[in-house]
């Protein structure tokens, strides 16, 4: 994370059979004492 103040991790779901609203999500977790925003789309 090289001194970053904000960390975001994004996962892309390219499955055509999954509805768009089911692909969108967000959660927060911590890693080595830093908050990480994790997004799915």
C-alpha cells in the first residue's frame, strides 16, 4: 500500500447471467491496520 491514505480494491463480475443489481456491492475491511474499501461491480 506504499504510504497510501486510501485503499480501494475493485472486482469486476463479467458473468452475463448475473443481474446488474446483484453485481454491485461494497464492504470495508482492514489490512495491516489500514481500512480497505472493497467494491464489486
